[in-house]
């Protein structure tokens, strides 16, 4: 097949080894009609393939009864693409591999199949979705982590902490990558929770053959997670925080309730209007979404009652709506960002949301609240030290002592 000048490829090579000058001459004669190949003449098996507007390097070698061709690269000239010297070096390297029993074409095909499989492999985000749809519901109401998946807490934590890895194909996901995401996260609390939630997901995925079991077992809690926190806010810090809760909107309302009720953050965030029981001026919040799985009733102090009354008058909420929803009516998120903003506004540092609960318990003790009442306020099961009979028969008395203790607490910290 001739070039644009009408000459066949043999007229340019004239049976001699290829040279840079010959390559430039062939390049200038493009486009080519059809396709031709010529041997390098110096490196066995190395061919120059010319077709239309392209020149490429090909290595032909014997493999059993076949003569496969391995594409080595494109020649473009002017220092671009694969030049003559590099083509010869690549051909020699491939021939060494062939003599040692290798098959470059077969290896290239296998690599392409692997890359194609990797491209179409499920990502970490898809694994989380599959686990949520296929496995989480089968754990039942009381199964491990069932509640956190039902409320969406587990999904939010995992996607927040492992955000950089969500689009990573599972075959490429490694244990060190997962651990680095955990250790590099700004909040040890969020990272620790995400580790607890993602471990069963990874093990489930490994059993399904979607990723290696090594990756599933590698991940561990962030450094110093198990070090008990001892942070207790001072009364001045409490007043500064409460005075600035309005700066973070709905999140600030929740912070107020944490100080007034000694509840956990998740308990308040998931509470609904139907959980409020009214008997005249006495309002009680019945929490069912507790850590221990036992219902917990909180006799609200007047400050909490008045705040809820104001919200009730302003928003006229439906009984099934959350007490403190986000703009879409769902559970509040972005707590790390809002906590940092509140710390800036109140000129306080070094505290976490769960420190509020420890602070409340400490302050109640300082105010003379009996230890068993503090335990009741925290929703803890009374130990035998307080008497099983008391826990059984003094329900009414406990409610009144609980109410008085929370009212004294709210009056002391003010707002």
C-alpha cells in the first residue's frame, strides 16, 4: 500500500535497519493508504507499523504455535512518543521476559481485565448501601447496631469519617487507607463511632467476597480513644455557653436541653412531640431511644418546659415530628461544625458535647443531690447498693426527687 507520495514502505527502508532519518521520511509521507509493516532490521521481532496517520511499534514473537503481536507504543517524531532507541529497548526487555517463560500479550490482556473489573467493582459507598438494604434489617429490633442503622446514625458517621474513601473501588481499598482516615479525622469521638459502625460492614463485605478480610480486620480505634475524658465545665463556662446558644439556632436549643435534662445528645435529637406528657404545669419527656434500651422519663424543669411551650406556639408541630429537627424535618447533623462555632462565640475551648453530661452530674453532686438521684437523672440502672426494694417501690418518690434535682440544676446555671 503506497504513501501519499505513491511510494510503498519498502522504498523508504530499502532493506536496511531503520534509522531516525528513515522514520522522519516515512512520517512526512503520511497519510498512508491501508496498513504496512516493516522489520527494524536490527532488533529481532521489532516491527514498524504504518497505517493512515499513525506509526507504531510492534513486537512479534513466537508463543507455542502462535505469533502474537505486542504493541510497544506510538511514534510521533520531534521527540514525542516512542523513538527508535526506546522502541528497541522495550523490545529487548520484552524478549528477555519471553525467554524466561513470560507472555507479555497474555499479561496485558489479564491486566486489562483486572482494570475493567476494578472500574466496575462496587465502591465503599455502594457496600454501605448494600449492607443497609440486605443485612441491617435482618439484625432485628434488638440486634447489634440495629437502632443506629434504623435512625441513620451509623450511615452518617461512616460517610463523614470515611468521606475520602467512599468512591474507592473495593479491590483497591486497603487496611492502612481505612486506618489513616480514622487517625486523621479531627474528632476522635466521631472517628471512634465510625469504626464501631463500619467493622460489621467490612466483615460482611469480606464474607461476600467483595474485599479482602485483611482490610476488614485491620481497622482499629483512633489513638487515645480509650483514654477516659475528665473535662468538666466551670459555672462561668456554662453561663457563657448558654448565653450564646442562639448563635447556632436549633443546635443551641438542643445544647440547652442537654444542660437542663442530663440526657445524651442522640436521645434529645431523636425525641418527638409525642414523647412529651403534660399534666398541668408538669411536663415529662419520655425517652425510648436510650443507650441501655430502657425507657427513661425526665420531669422537665420550668426552663425546659417554657422553651418547648414557645416552640409549640411558634411552630404548631405535629405529634410525630421531632422536637428539634433540621430544615428538612430530619435529625440534626453537622454537630462538630456547630460545636466549634459555639466555642468561638462563647470564648470556651476543649470541651465536647458529651462533657455536658459529665458536667451536669458533677454539678448536681456539688449541689447536694444524692448519688442515687444523680444516677436516676443519668438514666442509669440503680445498683444493689441503693437497694432493690427502693428501686421497686419508691417510683413516685424518685420522680419527685428527680424533678427537684433538675429544677435546682436549671435554676443554678441560669441562661
